C-alpha cells in the first residue's frame, strides 16, 4: 500500500514541483517504510533516500505541521468523518507559508546539528 501511495503522490508531486534529478526523499524509520519490499521499490525507481535516525520526530518538519493542523481541528471539534475531512482540507490550506518557511529554517539548523555533532546521518 505504501508503494501505491508513493506512486500516486510522490512522483506527481515531484513533477509538479519541477524537482530535477538529485532531490532526496525523506521518510522516517517506521517499519512500514523500511521493509525490504519498500527499499527495493525505491531502489528500482532510483530514489535517493535520506538516512534517518530512528524515532526522531523533532527533526521532521512535517510533524510540526501536523501539530498545527491538529490544534486547529481540535478547536473546531468535527462531529463526523466528513466534517473532519472538510475541516482538515480547509485548515491545511490556511497554514501560512511563513510557518513552512520557519519550520524549514529550524529543520536545517537541527539537521546541521545532527550532522556536525552526532553523526547520525552519514550519507545523502
């Protein structure tokens, strides 16, 4: 299922963002992401995958965006799955680009710290 999600979303997103060859894919070390079948699929598709320390949500900027979305959704208290989906889509669209920019800046600082001080990430 994960490979289907990547096929349906990752490749079209990379094209839409006009990413050139050489971009690096990042996902966490969740077992469903690192199973042999997934690694083989990524290898066959010639994806470069960033090596990532296990259980490191503080280094992953999307976790911070999920938190922003969760706070907004919790305040609106959707009553059913349809309302939840609508609210998520609306609130996601409202997250200002400056939030993403700030998260990227913070992420770069943390990642550089890991590389410089702890050496978890060894290749790109």
